[in-house]
C-alpha cells in the first residue's frame, strides 16, 4: 500500500527542489508549459539539482492524474506538482459539466479521494505538492480556518484527512545552509499530521524528504551509482568531526564531481547528521 503524503508551503520555498533531490526516479505529474515539456514547477529541478532526465507526465486536472497514476509501475513514486492548481481546474471542469452544486463537489471530492485511496494504492509513495493557505478567521461566525494546503471547497478537509503524512514547509533563517524545514505539529490550528511518526519526533526537520524516510529504514534510491557510498562516507566524516564541511566539499569537487553533485552529497550527509542526532537526543530524553 502506498504512503500518501502532502506537503504545503509558500511558492518558491524549495518544495519541488527537495522532491527533485529526494526522488530523482519519481514520476513528476503536472501541467506542462509546452508540448512534451515537464511540469512548469519542475524547472527548478534542472537549474538547482543539475539533472534533466527525470520522468514527467502532463496533466491538467485530477482526473488526468488518476489515469497516469493507474498506469505507473508497482512500487514507483509519483509526485503531483502542483496539486493546488490541478484541483482548481478540476472544479472548473465539473462546473462546466454539472449544474447542481452537489454533483460538482461529488465529482471533485470523489476523484481526489479515489486518487489517494485507490488509484495510487500500488505505488510506494504518492506525494501531493500544494501551496499554503494561511490561517483565516470568518468575521461573521468567528470560526477559524487552520493553516493548511491551498485547496478549494471540501478538498480543504478531505485531502489532508486521506493522507498519512502532511508536512508544512516553514522558514527558519537560522538554519544553515538551507533556511527551510518541514514542520509537523498536529493541533486544531493547522492541518499537519504524521501517522507513522516520521517527522513529529524530529520536527522541525531538515527539508530533505528522502533522508527523513531513510531514517525510518524506508529504502529511497539515489540518482547516481556512486552517490550512496559517497553520502555515507561524508556522513561519517561529519559525525566524527575529523574534517570541516567546507574542506570535504572542496575535496568532492577535486575528486571529479560537479559542483551540483558535490552540493547534493553534502546536503544529504549534513541533513542525515541533523536528523539522526535529533532522533538520538529525543530517545535519550524520553521518559515513560
């Protein structure tokens, strides 16, 4: 059974870049900016992660995503980017098809729920990438809308409820060298959740989805054949404090790696150290 996940945050904070780093063999599904081109948001994968040979499939609405996901190989990873825009288009399509509002939302909700619970059940991971909707108070009723993914109508509640992991991307300017992190703090004031205790135990966690999963012994493959060994070696060097990070990075480039590849190795090794240190500290301080 797939692990359905949702991440949300402001545009431009690095969500898609992290997914490009974390899941280089995933299928990226979304609205393209031209015939045969990848989804618009994935341009940042090429410019930042340094590779362009990723799997990408065009989709303009949730029903398109359903068709794509059903045909993906068993055990694969699917990233829907961006789900907020696809959901809006799905509502527009349904309004053009039905006159009754109940029929509109029945179609919209059912397609999204079926995508998460049925169509993607054969996958390893199904990840919905969304924009963030800020907390908002209804002036007439006083009811407060929690922080969550930017979705429309009933999807605001239905989609996060069906996912096992819902993370918010937050800005942490003191976190170096990447000032963004994932937060899961389930409260009535937000829509984050973590059924498998992947992030709650270390929140805020580095914005590195792959290393968060690897810390739970979930096997996430690397992009290059040499990458896993290189990352493990750099992690050991950082953990032992035998060499400063800047020197290690220079040595990686001197060994023949491109600057983007060296940055990728350093990123994963540093985040692995941060995550595993946080887990160790939490376990040592746990009180029955």
